[in-house]
C-alpha cells in the first residue's frame, strides 16, 4: 500500500482524510504536534479504521522531524499537508505566529521531500486567497485579491511558493482551495473540536445548542446580502477528504502535471442566519444568538464555481448541507 504522510492528521480535516485514505487502500501516517487537537482523536481514528494508524508526534517546522519520518518509514509516496494555524480572527491578533508556523512548515516540508523520496504534495489552501471577490461565484481564474487576514495571506504565500518550486519540476503539487468545511464522521467518533471559543460558525452553533456557550455571536448583520449576514459555501468534511484522495490519484494519472489549483466547495452559498435556521430544524430547538460587531478579516460573501474540480479533477461534493449539520450535531451530542 502506498504510504501517505498526513501532516496535521489528528486535526479536524486531517483525521477524516486519514480515515478515507485507509478505507481507500492507502497506508496513512499521521504527523502532528497535537497543538490544536486532542490525543483521544487518535484512538477514535483507530476505532473507525479497525487498525492502528501510525502516529508521530512531531513539529512540521523542524527539519529533524522529517528525518524521524525516514528513519521510521523510509520512502513516502505522497504528502497531504494540513498542519497550519487556521483561525481568521486569531491571525489578526497573532500575525507573526501565523507567518512563522504556516509558511515555515510548508517551506520545511518542501526542503525535505527529497529526503523522503516523495514526489507528490497536496496542499491545504483556502478560498481566502481570493480575498473579497468582485464577481461570484469565484473560479480558479478569479484574481487573487489583497488578503483580508494574515491567515489568508499565508495561504497566498504557500501557493506562490509551490508555483516557484513547480518551475524546478522536482515534485508534483496540487493546491485545494477549500471553502467552508462542516460536519463530522457519521459514527460521531470524530469531528470538529476547537480549543477554547470556536472561531468557525458551526461548532459555535452546536456548542450553543448543547449549552456549552450561553449564546451565539453573529458578527455583523449589515452586510450587502439578502439577510445582512455573511455568506459562505459550506461543504461536508468527508466530501472534502475525498478531494484529497482524488488529488493523489490525479497526480498519478497525470505525471506531466507540475502544479494545479482546484476549488473545493459545493457551488452554493448559505448565510449565517440560514445556518442558524437549519440547525434549529435539525435539532428541533431554538438557538440563542445576538448580533455582534463585524469581525476584522471576515469576507462578506463567497462561494465556488466547482466546474473545474468536477470536470478535470473528477470530484464532486455529494453530501447535503443538512446532512453535514446533522452529523455535526450528532458529534457534539456524543461529546
């Protein structure tokens, strides 16, 4: 089985991708420093897979970490790079930490691909590279606008780094521009588990629904949208996980490809208030919320044109947004 190193593999998207890699016949290896994830998630991954998935507690920004990968596993067939700080709001407060970690980890990984004899890299990028787009939906050809947050800027720099490296043709890479992942594994064993107050909408909603938070804060209701709240393209995390597997397959099928970019979303936009209403429908309970001031770094509205991912990559989102909310609520209740 092909060995796939998954940096940040104990995190939200990483853990679901590890499960799908295993189910698809790959041999995933988790590399994570557990700074933004909990050790019990590793046991949950193993339970879902019915097998012990190898785990290395290592820091992706350190050169010596990759030597340990080689010492333990020899050559690596591919890397999926999730390891990064990911909160838009926090990045505004701590920009230097985001630059050091997000850009530094990707740089160190690239420097060590040769040591691991690895020629394939899937990069966890983001729709934040588009900034606030002038035309919707955004395509892969849409202009890269000024980033609205340091987090978004680190993803722009990451893509520029991959573009520069592609000229050397030492390895293949695909950057997947995620929209907004939500949901959880249908088993309820793994899902989004933020430390502290959630920065993402759905875990804030489910924690409020579970009584962990007193009320949900909706950051701004005066945007130029139908109901005044921000609009996002929400995608089930398992659909997103499958896009990474398809990216590995695509590079295998197209060895001439040095770099590609794909939007990974549903192609539909939903507002914050629509997500609140959907949760109330799924949970059969009213949600307590308040309108708070706009949050620095937030984009007003964005959703994807996914036609290139559908027709070129051969991937399409399959799960409904209602299923994603149900799975997220099931995960929260199981916690």
